[in-house]
C-alpha cells in the first residue's frame, strides 16, 4: 500500500465523518433542505476550507462511497478524478489504490 495514498484516504475519511455529523445536526435542528457549511474533504490534513451546499447536494455526493466534496483545486490527480464542478465545490471520485479502498471501508453509511 502506497503510504501517501493511505494518508490521503484516511484524511478524507475523517473529513467525511465530520460532514456526516454536520448533516445529522442540520437535520436534527430542522434546517430543512437549505444550506449547511461542510468541511472540504480533500486529503490535506491542514485544510480548513469550508463549503456551503444544500443537504440535497451533499446527499448526491454521499450516494457513492468513493466520492468526496472538495474546494475546487484541492484534487489529487494521482488518486482521484473530478467528476463534477459545481462552481463553489467540486466532486471527486477515488479511482484506484489505497485511497479508494479506505473510502469504501470507512463509509459510515455502508
């Protein structure tokens, strides 16, 4: 297993878990389907960027265990591809290796 891919995968899984809590909190406080502020799910552990998106947009990203929401430009081309640009955020999909395996095995919805 490539150490860099593993680290990226673990960082992204951690940020995804944080965003799952954001989603749950938004639903608990009946934010409806409005905007919420999510953390960038890129592989950089020091990233503190935030992304405003609707809960429906977030659900679309979470429909696939290998997709993550990031700030545009935060992609890591050797482990993921950009599958959508939505203006204020991009959606990336893991395409191979340790990062993809970690994404699947750490998916809190599976």
